[in-house]
């Protein structure tokens, strides 16, 4: 079966609505946060890495929907990566 990723993401926004998808984004970010905290508290058990990957995938899918709703971030990301590069070259420890 063939499908187009962007078409599916647009269909989800259309079917469930903007506000619902924003709420889902918030929920997915929270689930990723909880999984990462659980991983750190566990002493970095490898078994939890799968859970984290799944949550990252969920967040990534929702990020793509947020980009559809709010606009592309390519330029902003490039600027932030460039600033990070400068900080790394200067030996900075700040994020």
C-alpha cells in the first residue's frame, strides 16, 4: 500500500482538528519527558531505550504536524545550529 506521509499528517489535522493535535503534541512531549526521566532514574537501563525511541517517534510525527500548522522551521534551525557551532568552537558549556 502506498501512502504519502504529508497527506496523512494533513488528514490527521483535518480529521481531529488543530486544537486536538496541539493537545496531542503536548501529551507526546510529556510522555517523552517521562521516559527520559525514567531512563536516567533507572541508571540508564538499555531496556528503556526502545521506549524512548518510540516516544521520540511520536514527538517527531507531531512536530511535523506543528510545522504544517505553524510554518517551516528550516531557517530558524539553521541559525540555531550555527550559534551552537560557534559556542562549541569557543569552548562554551551553555546550551
